[in-house]
C-alpha cells in the first residue's frame, strides 16, 4: 500500500520533471496494471435468451437472476413481484422488495404497490378482474385506497350512453354511430359493425366490399390488413355521415390502389366513385366540377380527350422571365399533405426535397423548381432504410402558387399522370396518345402499409415506391412573355416483393436524359455523302449511318460505364462514414451488358475503319524528268539510235515502301501500354482496389481473408490505368519524342520532297488528300555531292520554298475533286489495273505488263498536268477550311466545275493510317482487355489476348495494305518490306 505522503513525493517529482523514472513511477501508481494474459471478451447474450426468473442487465449486458418472489418484467430488463406479492420498494433491476399479501387480500392493485380484496376472480398477473362492461374501482375520488375493490357497471341507458374504455378503468361515451343507429351502445343485428363503427343495413350501400390491394406491376393482388380493417368503415362513414377524415381516408386507399378501378369490383376506387356519383346534388368546391363537397379531388373525370384540354387549353395566369425588373424564375410548388387516416397535416412547400427520395444538399434539391433548369437526379436506396423512414404513407395534393396582376395569391392544381393506373384492367396512361389518359391529383412516395397482409405491426409483404417522378413544363406556343401551360407530374411506381430488406435496394430517378449520338452520326453521314458525290439516299447510305451511329453509341456507352465504375471506385473506397455500398449482382450484370455492347459497337467501328484504309486509291506522281538522251542498240536491226534517258523507278519504290511502313505507326507503343498496365495491376497491386472491401491498400496479407473481386471495380481500375497511361504516352510522343527524336509522318512528307514524288490519295470517291513532293531543285535523281549542295541551298533559303503555292510551305492538302476529274481518273485507272481482269479484255498486240506500263505513264502525266493547271476544264483552286467545317469534319462547298484543295497544316492524311485513329484504337484495345477480364477475371490472360489481337490486326492491315498499294500504283509487291 502506498501512503499519501509517498504519492505526494512521486507527484512532486513528476511535476518537477526531475527524471523520466519519476514520471514512470507516477503513471504506474495511478493507472491500474494490465496483465498481458487478460482476455477482453465475454458471452454474447440477448434479452430474449434470459429465463423467466432472470432479467437482462443493460450495464453488464448479461442475464442476472431476479430476487426472491420476483420474475422478469414484460420488457425483460427489470424484475417485478410474483402474483400475490406487493412491492415494498423499487429501485429497478433486482433492487426491489416484495412482500406476500395476506390471505384475506390476495389481489394486488394495478400499480402493484398495495394488496386489496377483489370482488371476483384474479387475472394471471394477480390483479382484480371485472366482467365485460364493468370498470375496476380501487380508490375513491380523493385517491384513498379502498379495503375491497368494486366492479362498477357503466350506464348504457339513453341519458348516459357510456361503456368501459379499453383499459377498463373509466366509463366513456359510446361511439356516435352506435347511438345514431341503434340508440344504444350495442350494434345488434341486423345492423352492421365494421372498423369499430355501427351502420344500418337499410342503407343503399354496397355490402360486398373487396379489401384487396392491387399490385399490377407484379400481376397480383391480396387482401390488405389495412383495407380489411378500415375500407368499409371509412366508405360507410363518408357515405352516411359525410365524415371529412373518413372521406379523405377512403380517397387515400384509392390512391394506394393507383387510382385503378373497374365497373364490377367494389374496391377502394369503385367505392369512391359510387359515393361521388351518388352525391351529385351536393355543391362543388371552388366551382371545380371534379371536386365534390366533403370529398377529396382525386380524378379529372374519365371522358376521352379530357387530358389534352386540361394540359393545353388554359395557360397559367402568370409569366416567367430570366432578367429584368419582373424577373420570375422560381416555380413555387406547394402541397396539402394528409396522413393515411385522412387527417390534414399542413400546407408545405416542395422545396427541401419533399418529393425527392434521393438525399442531396438543399441547394441542389431546390434547383428542381427553378424555371428553365433541366434537372435530373438518380440514386439507389436500401429497402431497409425505406421501411424505417416511411412506416406510413403521406399523401400530397400538389399546387402551383402564383400571384396575379393585383398581387393576390392563388394556387393552381397540378395534374398527375400515374403510369400505373388501370382503367378496366388497361394501363391507359402508358398509351402514346394523350387523348386516352386519365389524369389524377393525389400522390404519395412510399406505401409500406397496404402491403401488410395479416398484421399491421408485421413486415409488409410488398411495398410500392415512386421510382420515377418527372415534372414537365410546356411553354404556350408563340408566347413572348414566358407563359406556360399547367405543369404535369408524371409518376411511376415500382412494386417491390420484400424478401430481404437489408440486401434489396431500389433505384430512384427524377428527370429526363438526352443524347447527341444520332445528331453526330447524321452529320458524319451527310459529310460522307458529299465526299462520294452522291445526293441519293439509298441502302448504302442507311448502312453507313448505322456504322457511324454504332461508333458514336459505343463512345456513349464507354463514357457511361467508365463514369459509373469510377463513381463506385472513388466513393466506395474513399468514404469515411458508410454512405455508399457496392451494387448488387443484378446491377453488376447490367453494367457488364453495357460494356459488352460498347465493345461490340466499337469493334464494328474499328473494322469499318480498317476496311476503309485498305481500300483507298493511291498513286505516286513522279516529277522527275529525263536528263538528255543516250545511244541505244536496236534489237534485230544491228544498229544504234538515240533514246531518252529512262527515269529511275527506285525513288517511287522507296517512297512506297516508306508509306507501307507508316501504315500501322501509332501515337503510343502498344506493347509498352499493355506491360505498363499489367505492371501496375499485378506488381504494384492496383488490382487490390477492386476487392469488395473498404480497404484502399494496394497490398494484402496472404494469411488474411481476401474478399472476392467486384467486376465493376475491376473495370474501373483497369480503364482508369489504361486511360492514364495511354494519355501520358500520347503526351510524351507529341511533346518530346516526335519533336526531338523522330516524327515519321512529317519525315514522310520530307522524303517525298527529297524524292521528287507527290502522293495523290483518294479515301472517298470525290475526296482525299494530296502531299506535294515536287522538288524545288528540279531533279532528285542525282549524286551525293549534288544532293548535299541542294540541301545546303535550301537550308540557306537560296531556292524557292517547297509549297504547292509559290513562296509558301504548304505541302499537304485535303482535296475535293469534281465528278469530271474522277471520271477521267477512273478511265485511266481501269487500264492501269486491267492486268487483274479476264485475258479476253487484253489487247493481242501487246502484253499485259506493257499496257500497265503505258497506263502508269498516262496516269502520271495526267495527274502531273492536273496539278500544274493544264486542264482548264478540270482545274482546281486552293482555299482554307472554315472553322465550322473543321469542327464538323465536312465540306460546305461542292466541287461542281472545279476541284477544291484545302490547306491542311495538320497532316490529316494520317486519318487513312493507324496514326490518325489513335482514339478509336486505344478505346478498342481497352474494351477488348476489359471484356476478356470481365469474362475470366484474369488480367494476365487479358493482356496476352490483347497483344495477340493487336498483332493479328496489324498483320492483316500490312498484308492487305501491301496488296492494295501494289495494285493501285504498279509497285511490285516483292519490293515492299
């Protein structure tokens, strides 16, 4: 034991910080010593597991025995005295004292503190028992305990009309319907008792009421406990007594049944219609014919063609503006709200998310009611949360508040289009014709009450949730003052079969989505039609549009799937407090389906581009001219004669070979791309981010439990890495590699100038590209000394520039040729390629090769003269493209009489090469990689198959491209490497 003096000395030493040892001694003395062998665990018990003579100690979280003559109370967390024992003291738990009652006073008072003599028998709890209709009296009016309890009969005579209350301790007045119907507190036959109310059987009221809740989406109905208890009584009280809350409660049950009714079944809505039709003599409310006195306004009537009149006949007597002194941008929606029993709750504004189940900030929630704002909200909510937040439905009658010219406030009723409404078992509101719609008024968000089948306190069998709510606002045609027609609320409910609320969820949507894929495809198709010089819309045009649309739609799917995957990856892995859970398997399947569609559509776009590239028309124009003449022996004549020095073909072969090499050059290194992605996934450990746990660690301990992979997270991690590495590669090649090491596209243009070769290329019938390679030195077939001299003169600006237009550097052009030019080109080209045709078409006086040589020189001469403006009937002019033409990728001017050369500083001829389609190739490779991984969940296998796919298509592109190049230019394929 340590004395107080000792503690003071240690404390003083600690305060003076004389030594670390003193501080340590102080801590050891003040804090209890913890044994390393101590186990911090204990048995897990729940209150239900305690015996009847035990109670659950809320501090120790264990079962503790009650004291003598005691047992567990109703809650299980304390003790009470056994029957026949009175309490002497009570400090909760076991700290109560019980004493046995004497033999002449075996009963115990209701509060348990006193013994009393009972006039009759005892209850199971040892309390006095009174017959039905009697109340138990234990004390007099001033609270003095009686020696013997008495049972008093409540006076049911006409002067009193009283009965015992539910607790049996007071006499209260009978329910008014009993008195009105039977002049007593008993509802005797032939009168009818329902829902605690008594009605006469002589009333003209349907006796066979159907207490079924309709669930049309699931194709089923069953008896609702709520309807069984309160439907008939609410309808009768509304019909007989015009009881306002009963009428509202009946209307609510009709709305819970989706405002659906038919002419033969007396369910909630048919009962409402019965009362509405039989109260035609009553006045209307606010002069609205659909709103009957005492009844809620549920319908706009069932006449055909009524909906268009309501929605587009009378504009709202107010206007909206974005600017100026009379600025009015806020849609002031308010709602009259009611509980399920028909009680009016309050008027309330819809701001703050009253009709939005998805949680968000108040500012973003209120943006839904800003005029001119397109608002959309989606979320996913667990069923367990919905059951907790919405045990009972709240009903809303929505109005739009506005101010007239005299500054008086009015409200305009907002109609509702309930897509779940059935009229005579037909979903009329899902029809495309608004003339068949049946508009309604009242809505709710969640109904977890009508789906309770046997017990109102049990979990519902089914619930109904408003999963889609859209608010549509239409301007009055021709308005200049911002006038609108009445807004329309379109609502769709989902019926959820409750199995496991903790694992089920429901998707909520508010608003409308739109896309631009069709517009983009139409523009591309229009541009293609111009480039082939065809104004007709035929089957080929339709097929071309579908191919373009497939590519654009693939991009849309790609953006959506990547965005969705990154959302789950970021918000699930980065959250501190749990607010986001991973999607259920069914939702993952939908995402995988979208990814598969994106890949299929992107593959179609890739194959289309591949086919377009390997079927282009291309010709190499050789500007080299012969250098004088030479003596040449004449075969068969034994003599010689002068002949023109032949122009070497090796320069053309060399340029053709270089063109063949750059066909599959890309802006990234595909092999490095695959290896880098695989390195980060498998070696660094990014694949561990795809595990279905909350950890963001890149490493996992092998002995520990490893959660399964989420396919959504695998897709998100893989696409994120692929995109980041790909973009970094593109930036590296553009900023550093192509600028300081090697730029093969620009080098090819320089090679053409050095070789005195131009490239004439047609990717479409009347559109293509031209690379001007005419040497400024006149000749390119020279020796080394002259070649170096030419380069030196060009570097010192001692010669003209390389451009097609004098004194310019522009060597690359987009060309749109006239139809006359194309026809002349085709006539020569047909002779050039005739070596592939039938032998009977060939001239007997010359060989196939000689005809091809002749056609080659003819084409070379024709294209050279065309570039030199020799053919005035097939001339051309040079211009810059408009900015909009560049953005849309199409030409506004048609080459009618003259062809058009567009200056092209961006080397867009690369669009017929892999180089100019890097985005398509990158996305296609990424989707291929991800589809393989989603199928087998193996990044290594996905990488191997992606590499093989790249090599196979590269081989096809080179092989077929070589054959096409050889056939179109007369270059022998044996010289193409």
